[in-house]
C-alpha cells in the first residue's frame, strides 16, 4: 500500500513535469493497451492441455489466469509469446493473427510485448540502470533520450534508489521489480507475466503485484498467470481458471 502511494506521488510529479512519452504515460495507441482474443484454441502435447479455449482480453484489462499446476497456464502464455503454436484455433493479438506471423518475424512480434517470467535473468555484470538502458538500445538503437527514459521508468515505479545496484545486490522482490521495469522499456501495450511472484514470500509478492497494478492503471493490458490465489484474489480483476486434469 505504502509503495503505491509513493508511486502516485511520482506519477503526479512526472505528469506535472510534462515529461512526454514516458513509457506508460504516453498518449499513443499503447496508452490504451492492447487486446487479445483466443478462439477455440486447442493445444495438444502428449495430452490435450488446452481444449477449445476461447477468451477475450480487452484493452486496459487486468486478467489473472489461474489453475492448478499442469492446467496450461504457461502454455497459454507461450502461445501468446509464440514460443509454441496452437494445435487448432485462432489467436489474435491487437488484430494480428498469430498464424500469419512468419517465423522470422517472431522476434519483432515478441518485442512488441512486455514479458515477465519467474526468475528472469538480469545481466549480472551491469547495474540496474545499465540493464534497462541495454534493452532500450537493443530495440531502438543508441538514442539521446535513453538515460532519461530509464530514469523516468525507475522513478515511475518508485525504484530510483536501486539504479546503481548490481543484480546480486538486489533482493528477490527487487529483482522482479527490475525485471518488470525492463519489460516495459520497449513501450509494450500488453504485459504478459508467468508466475511473476513464484519465488517470493507473501510480502514481496504483494509489493511486486502492487507494481503490476500501477502499470496497469496507466492503461496497459496485463495478463498474469499464477497459481497464487492470494495474488489472483486481488479485488477488481477478472480471473479465469483453467481446468486441467492434474
Ligand atoms: P502450468 O503452467 O499451468 O503448470 P503448463 O502449461 O506448464 O501448466 O503445462 C501443461 C501441461 O502441458 C503439463 O501436463 C505439461 O507436462 C505439458 N507440457 C508443457 N510443455 C510441454 C512440452 N514442451 N512438451 C510436452 N508437454 C508439455
Ligand atoms: Mg506454469
């Protein structure tokens, strides 16, 4: 709770300072968030993991996908990130039919998303600031505004004090917050997270989810897959439960 209030002060500050184009605050199509539609999606590995799943995630929505271990939560995320393809059915992400995206276009597609997994790696030999700047430079090339964008992002998320730390100097919760910040450096309209609090204690989990909320409020579509019902029970968000056999 405390974190959120602090962050709102940052938002107010940023808004009054008129820093245009600050990631989630910017007035582009991104500001509305993206949408995703699954139509009768079936995924078969050795067994049927997803069975004619239809789901629409609207712009600016925050959706939790829950379900027991093995129910297909990660599979759903991997379908959306195109790490794997549906056996049957159609997936539309912001109007793009994933079936029509060619293999060589997948990296570009993926870069349009914000992606957070459990235990994602940061570059150990770079500071928090450098980790974030690196992502932006990979995507947009060297630009004069990189430092400012990284600073704005850290400030927006209430993480400015961590900017000079190396990953090994961060707690698990802090690491995941930086992983989230990094996932936002490409100005995605959609944020996909698979068990983002999977390895954190309840306190740290709540703080990380508070940041997801903050990001969502700036009109980004967020989909979080989690088996953590304490997190998924947060008020005001739709929850879809996958019914697996396990
Ligand atoms: P969850 O994230 O809900 O725990 P997953 O999507 O990881 O579930 O897995 C759903 C089911 O699909 C499990 O039975 C798992 O063993 C199976 N599965 C996942 N990925 C693969 C794969 N690459 N090859 C074969 N089976 C897989
Ligand atoms: Mg999983």
